[in-house]
């Protein structure tokens, strides 16, 4: 009975508690020990772009009327069709609609409007459409075709705004105008539609420092398939992907498109997938992924609720360490269980037959309680290099 006692098997799961505590000391919170096993099963990792691979601190660089404004379509120098001018009215409307938002583009609009003399705009019947944009009624601006009714406004992706126009020809004109913008395709774009007039906002976002090194570690040492999933247009997505050393890019994705892509990659690869994001648009993909990782400082409440791992520091440098710790812990637990079972078999049977003295059996059982230094888990920052075989 002493030789066959299961104490070594009973204490083995404490390795998970030790690993969770070690990760917490580095600012990485896990929602249970099962996350460590899930991380080990993953063969792919997907990153959101804005706020994850980039700083998320967008700067508004330009405001450009592109459709429905006087002088835009016919090329004439007509008087402004907006008050006091098209750019100021568009900025005032966008700032009113984005008031109180946590979205990076909304924050950039509010920052750009601060300190400027803009017309007063009141927003009514506000509606948020995740992954697309927001819509509202403007009490301060009258509709062009009916002055007794307030104008309706929507702000969001170019794809979303163009879809609001019933005519396919008009929708294509808006998309083409955005593509052929005078400011080029490299900026992050958002479109505003007010009473059938479309204005394009251009934003600049910078890649996070150290992102390329993190991606290289995950690719070369962790041997993971790496991809970017973003709702931004192709040029902006490819610019950031090149800067952070990602080759596989999927752009112009709605939240449901990200969800379907995560499911498809998991099926095709035969292994799990890690999703790293921060916004409400990433929540469906984070929930469907084998492991969801979020940057807690900027993440929405929905993203935090569905995630498995929270990064308390505002960067992705903890991702390789987290994966390395999971692989080390799982490996040590397997070694411990294998050694414990081996000791049980080779000590219990000789003891029953009388070939093994009781004192020696007790020593064997005591050794099983900490085989191979099970709980001496490495917590050094260089762990990822050791586990990934640097």
C-alpha cells in the first residue's frame, strides 16, 4: 500500500498552480490551469492589427470630402455645401457621434476636434454596429430634401458606408473615390455619411516597438503559423504587416469574418489556434479560438470576459513567455506522472512478492513526491529562449 500510494499523482497538478503564480508575477493572468494545456496544443496564432500589433494611438491626418459635396463631383469651385465648410462640419458631426467612445478611431477624432471652433451638433437615436460603425440622427442639421426632418449620419468603414447607398453604381463610386484618394492608400480610413454626403477621414497608426522581434520568436522558435486578421483595407494592413514581419494577412474582415477565419484555420491545421486582440470586434474570434489573449489595459469589457489570458502590460512581449511557460509546465507534469507510475509498478509488485523491504518501499514513495524537481519551475525572463531551443 505504501509503494502504490498515489501521492505523487495527487500533487502533480500543483505544477499548474506554480506556473499560474509565476505568470501572474510577470503581469499575465490565466483563467485556470487548463489554459496551459490548451496553449501547448496550438499550432497557429492570429493577431488583430489596430491596438494589438500597432500602438492604437491614431492621429487624424486629413479630412477629405469625396462624394455628394458640391464641387467634388463636377469639379467646380462652388460655394461650400456645409456650414461653415465641409471639413469642419464633418469633424463636428464625427466628434459628436464618437463622444464617450473607447474605439481608437473615435478617440483620434475627439483628439483632433479638441480646441477647434466647430458648429454645435446634437446626436439622437444613437446606434452602434460592432465591426461596421455607428449611426445616429442629428438634431442640429436638417435634411437636404426635407428641412422639417433632422439629417441622418453614419460613420464607419468605407465598406459599411458604401453599403448604405441603394444604387450599386453610387456604392462603387464611393469605394473608388476612397481608393483613389489624394492622400494615398497607406492611412487607416473611416468614412462619414451625412445626408448623402460622404467625407473620408485619414488616420495614421504606428507599429508597436518590439513587435517584429516577438513575431520572429513565435515563428522561428515556437514554430507557430502566424497571421494577421484586420478589418482595415488592404494597403494599410500590408504596410503594418511588413513592418512587423508577418507574411499572411487577411484584411477587410467584419467580426463574423474573423470568427469564420478562426474556425477554418483550426479545422484545416488540425491543432488549436491562439487569437490575440483587444477590441469588441475581436470578441467572437477570441471566444471561438482555442486560447484567447487580450491586452487588458485597452481591451473592451466583452473581450476581457471571453478571453483566457489577460496581458496586464500594454504590449505583446509576454506572449512568447506565456507559451514557453505552458510548454515547460506540461512537459514537467508528464515527466512527473510517468516517473510516478513507473515507481508504483516497479516498487509495488516486488513488495507484494516480498522481494522489496518495507523501508526501501517507503524511500521510493518519498522520492516520487518531487521527481526531477517538479516544482522548481524556471521563472526567468530567458525561459522562452530555453524552451524554444535557442
